[in-house]
C-alpha cells in the first residue's frame, strides 16, 4: 500500500509525529515536506488521507502559531488546498 510507504519515509516521520500529537500541521511545513520528498500526486493524496484519518488539520502558518500560543490541542479548521496542491 502506498500510504505505508509515505508514512514510513524517514523524512516524514517527525512531521507526522508532531502533527498527530498537536492535531494540526502548518501548510508551509507540509508543502516543504512534500517537495523535499518529491512525492507523486498519488503519494500526496495518500498522505492527505492519512492526515484526515488521524484528525490532523492543515492550518496556515499564522494560524498554527496562534493555536500553539492559545491552546496546542485546538487546531484551526483548514483544507488540503491551503498547501496549494
């Protein structure tokens, strides 16, 4: 399964672990990780599915900073389109 390959990539481990712990990931961090690992379109879709399955929201960087200061457990609503994909 492609999702297993994506979530098992060393480059994605820290990003995914932090995202699951906080409940959100910044769009900028996600975009950078996708570009760095050169994910295919299918792999990126699988990554977004994984995030959705684990209730991880994608937030703008400014939203992420505000959320961390206010409450690290309350993510702001956003969509995968925030990543420009």
